[in-house]
């Protein structure tokens, strides 16, 4: 079949190949290589100055730390939500399912100002947290909340199909062999969902690393305290420090490429592995 | 039978209720609350203030730029999506999988970096900065930059919907059309397009939401020139930073409305596409 298509009778191969490659190069490949060249083609001292000075180091720690916490929260609740949506029928299930997509569709600036309004000290949530001594907006906690908001759909939408694909026979077998429902959930179902959960976790984490719009309103943007890496790029650009911005940008780009490569490699491995087993 | 139903919903009732309760509470607090707050904050100073905020000349010029940007972006990415999916689905050639991954690349690039790359190319100190300023052409801090950055962030959306569908449909119908003497345009118009139209609309709807809502990439290239290079999300930011909260939320409510319409359209299209797949399967069986 593939051989047949190679000598296809269908017209348009040259045209679509030429157009696809030129458009891809102009819009994606050349701009990305500009970043790679501008970021990498500077003396090491200058590069490390931009990437590892104390203020940038604090931003890296904050960015990775908040992204990690937000993705862990999402992994926990995302798993429960995906399970609930697939396995249980209850009034409002479809609305709950539709709401999961809101962070995909809502512009990040809108979620940013809305979350800030809710969690600042007079807000719907902030006024309850304030007496407890918890400062949500303009603190790292606020960043975690924003990143949890934007990351949730990535985990739910990755785990949902995996719950759907679970073989009921396996659960029945576990139960017939005398396992309690809790043991089955923990020892049989959770391991089966693990690849999807990890893939969703890494995708949400990668997305959180680069998030900008929803974070900058709620974070307060104090240098050394609540300043994320993306914001540093913007700051450096405003100071016309293109090389510094490119250095930070390149490091961020490489980290997200590595993470997404891991997801793809993991999926490739698990499909191959599963095929061999069955 | 009793066993199957017990195993289908095998958890004890308390656990079931706990899971449902936790899901509803988490999504309600995290996602529903912000959506509601956009609208209550927008109308806090009354309906006439709301109308004045969204009909302000600067808001209208931001709306205009957002609409123009979305239109150009969608047209450009639609043509690309059709070309790329035709190429990948109808022909087999070395490097096809690499091409597929390259098309997905912009999904892995964060918004600020999507804007940064164009500043590095076309900005004052960028690769083509001198050449452009010698000819009096401005890309960054002008409309072309906004459009380019938006094309970049929405690049894979339409192609991504079309490629798997067209791969699944194969090339047999088109091959039959060739044998019957149809030319390339006729094949596309009469055979391929009817088969992919709903997926096409689906991709356009998703790309549109992203194009109109993008903040990070556009914020880097636009320069925030009021009345000229401000899109709706950037206008929201400016109003918010001026402590003009109610006006910021009024404009934001337009974007939130767009998001809700997008979600409804998405659900309707998914239903439609599934229904069509079912009929296709039934026709195959018959």
C-alpha cells in the first residue's frame, strides 16, 4: 500500500511539498533557529551571566518549583476527576466535563485577572484565607494556583481515555481472586493508568514552565521573590538586552523540548511494549 | 449480571461520593469561580458603565486589530493545513514522520518565546533589523509582528485536526476520481473537502479561540501602542494595570464569552463528527 502511494496517481505532490516546506521554514524553523543562534552564539561568560545571575537563578527556582507543585496537585485531582467522569453517572456530569476545557479556551490574561480578583485580600477566596494568615495573591502560592488552573485539562484529558480503555475483565479477575476494591484500585488500576498519568503530568509541567499571561497578574512580579522566568525574558527585551533574553529563552525552549521528547518516547515505548506483551 | 454491574461501579458508595464531591469541589473552586467572577466584576459598576467600557474607541480599535489578526491568521493556517494534510495523508515519502513532528513544534514553544523569536529576527537589533529600517518597514511593534506571532502560536491547530482524519480516509476515493478524469482542484473540491469539512471547521474554531486570546506572544511583539497595536487581551492588561478594574473585566467578559461560545461550538462539532463517523461505519457495513 505504501509503495503504491509512493507512485501515486493523485496530483499535487510537488505543489503541497513545496508549499508546506516553505511555510514551515518561514514561520517556524527560521525564527526558532534565530533563537538558537542568538542564544548560543555568545561568549560563555556572557551566557552564564544572563542565565545564572542571582535574580535569574531565583526565577528558575520559582518557575520550576511552582510548576512542579501545581502539576503534582493536578496529577492527584486530575486522576480523581478523570475516573469520576468516566466511571460514574451523576447529575451535572456533562457540565463538569465541559468545564475541564475552560482553561484551554479562556484567554490567559482573562484567567489571570479573574484569579487575582478572587485571591486578593478582598476577593471571594482571599477574604477567607486572609484571617488564616495565608497570602494567596502576590505570593508564590498565587503562582501555584494559576499554574494549577491552566494545567488541569492536560492531565484530565490524557488520563480519561486511559480509564476508558481499562479492561473490565482484569478488575473482575482481581475481585474474583479475593482482592478488596481498594486493593484493586491501588494494585491493579493505578499501575495501568500510570503511563497516561505520567504523560499528562509532564505535559502539564512543560506547559506550566512557559506560562505567562495567567501568572503575571497574580504573582506581583517582585524580583527575587515572585518573578518567573518568562517575565525575565520580557524584562530583558524591554531593556534591549536581546542576547540575555535569547539565552534564557533558549534554556527554556530546550527544557520543554526535552520534556515533550520524554512524553513521546514514553508513549512509543509503552505501545511497543504492550504490543509485545499481547 | 449482578457481578458485572457491581464491577462496573465497584467502589463502595462512600468512596464514590467522595470522588464525585472532590471533583465537583475542585473544578468548581478552581475553574467555575473565576469564570463567574469575570462577569460579576464586569457589571460591578452597572450596565451603562459596562456598555461605555466596551464601546470605548480604544477598546473598539483593539477589537478591530483582534478581528483582523484572527482573520489573516486563520486564512494563512487554513491554506497551510490543507496543503500539509494533503501531502502527508495522500503521499508516502521519506521524512514524513519528521515533518509531522516539525508541524507540532510550536505547541512545545511557550508564548513569550513565540514572540521573542520574531523580535530576534525583525527587532531593532535583530537579524533583519537594519535591512528593514533602511526600507522603512516595521514588523515588530506593528501589525505584521502581531499577525506573525499569532500565526506561529496557532500554526499546528488546523493541520493537526485534518492530518489524522485524512490519513484514516486514505486515498482510494481520490484515486477513483483521477481514473474518472477529474483534475486536482475538482478532486479536492468534490471528493476531499466534503469528507473533511467538519474537522476543518473544528480546527478553525480552536485556532480562532487561541488567535483571539493569545497574550504572551503578542505582548512581546506588539509594543502596546494604544489604538494601534493593542489586541483585546493587551487592552485588558493596560486597563487592569491602570487600576481601571471594572473596564478591564468588561473587555475581558467579551473574551470570556468567546471562550464559552468556542466550547459550545466544540461540543456541537464533536457530536456532529461522531454522528458522521457512525453513519460512515454503517455504510461500510452495508
